[in-house]
């Protein structure tokens, strides 16, 4: 009887992307969801070429842009303008805003 083929675990493109991007501090869920979004936008083969081309720089840029947009939304939710020309007045300071204050 011929020996069974062993399953190749961890040798997929997504695994390589996770290995490259986890040291940057991004969560596994964030990386996977961003890659899935990019795969939906582009054709699968073309998307993987674009994703892997610049050492996953497209994924990093997409994640950082999403985080920046989220920080803007939090900022806009916490501050409001009463009159043009006056400074912004805080409504409240959630912990996420204090953490993202220096963006």
C-alpha cells in the first residue's frame, strides 16, 4: 500500500502573509479581513500578485488607512463646532480617543 500524502499545513499564501504581517502588531483577524477585501476588489490571481509584490505593503497601507479613518470618525464623534472660527469643544474623551490622540 502506498504511503498517504501528508497534509501541507501552513504552506498557503495566507499563511505567508500572516507570518510576514503579525510581527507588525496587526491582529490575525485584521490581516485576514483586509486580504479578503482586496481579493474581492481584484481578480484572485492578480490580487495575490499585488499583495505579495511589495512585501505586503498594499495590505499594510490598507490596514493603516482603515485605522486612520476609524480614528477620524471617533474624533468627529467626540468634537463638534458651535460656531465657525471657534475652537472645538470636547464632549467626552473615550479611551480610544486618548490612545489615538497623537495621530
